[in-house]
């Protein structure tokens, strides 16, 4: 349901407006086919509500003074629990409980043309509220859920004065019928999850569990360097600059250097004798340079040992060339 916010203090007032009967009379009479203009009543009748109720709050409105759409930042309150029985038609089943509990709030922080969305979610009846803000999840109090979602005016009531930063505002509310709580929030049986989703989740869990066993090697080549625009050999983690698109290899730390070099050679379709790998290091002046070539004398040593300081940054460099009759190209 889409509920109006402008001119209403809370969710109850918006629901009353939603089901209010409008009298069509005078110049607003209803044109009935074959009967001409007639006095009439116009309105919405709700016969039932679903187990999970999504309420979209109309936080945008047309401002006649500005002749444009604006975001409505007015304070607008909503409860953790609400009885919606009074908004049902007289023919509805009023013996049934229509009490709903709040379990989700989508919040918008910004104005009409820009901003950021995040959400407050209560995973089940016994869990604290959580704030999901991009990749950050933090527990919050009940008071935070409400007060950080109600919003507030940007300007003083007279419309004069300096504008202040608007407060975040709830954009969507998710209520669950109390009597349907056990069914809606029931644990999801494994057999209801599609096999390809289960495989992907298992793979992600295994990768997280084994993550400490691997490192990532980024390889800088003659070709990537020739296309690089900027300082250094490539752009890695510099703030404000897009990272260079470099070939990446996920390597077991215990993988031998000779095995890794063979993989690199196969990836670039060149002979192993045509390449030499160098470790790249971050220097004190925050630049990246080739430090030392990786020794070919001990091919059975692992990548973890060979990488040395490069392991810390999980970055490798490829000097290219190095074949018979050709000078090895260094950065």
C-alpha cells in the first residue's frame, strides 16, 4: 500500500485517510452512464490484509511554490505494533486478529535527487534490531529504529531561515501479522533451497574457511604497463584512482614457485624461459617499484617463502622477456 505522509502525523492518520469516504456532490458529481451526474461516495474498501504487509510511504510531493517535486522531510511516526482491524470493511472477518508487528524499515538519507538507502531489520522475534548499511551490519536499539527513521523538517515552520541537513526518513515499512509470525519466520528447510544456490553457498563457506591458505597475485606485464595512464607501474590501492585491470591468480601459499610460474606462462601463452617474475614492493614514498627478481635456483620453494615482502601486499610483477638473445626488460 502507498500511504500519504504530507499533512499526517503518524501511520494511523494515514490509514484513516486511505479508507476515508469522499463525497462527490455539486461540481464534483459522479457521471453515471445512462443516469447523468449523480451524488456519490468514493473510497477504498479493504476486505483483508496479507500476512506480510509492505507499506510505501509517499515521501515525495509536488510543491506549488517551487513548481517542482520535493522530498517530504516532515516528522512522521509509526509504531512497533498496530491493530489494523478498524480499517477493514464491515463485511471482513473481525473475529480474526489483525494486529501487526514491525520487522523491517527501509530508510532514505538524502534529498530528492541524491541520497543513500539502508535498512533496519529484525530477523526474528527474539533477535535485536540490526542496521544493514552496505556491507556493515550493526545492532541498534528500539529507540534508534524509530527516532532515526521518523524524519524532521528541513526549514523552520515559516519557511524562512537557513536550511539544515535533513534527517533520515523511513521510505518503506514491513509489518508481519502477529498470528502468522511462526509461519512467516519459520526456519527455511534445506530441501526448499534450489540446488545451485546450495552449491554456491557451500562454495562460499569453503572459500571463507580456506581463505587463510591462499594469497592473491596481481601480475604487471609489458602490455598492462603500456596501457597504464598515471604514475607507477599500475594503480593498486590509491584513493581516488580506479584500480588497474591486472591479471589475478589465486594461489595456495604452499604452491611451489615453479608451479606458479608454469601457470603464469600458460595464461599468457609464452614459454617459461621467456619470463622472469619480480616482487613489487611499496616504498616509503608510497610508490610501487620492482624490488628483486625471484630466484630460479630453488624452484621447489613455496610461493609464500619466495614472495617475501611481496606477500604482505599480495602483489607480484612480471618483467617480461628474459629469453635467449634478448635483454631482460626491467621496470
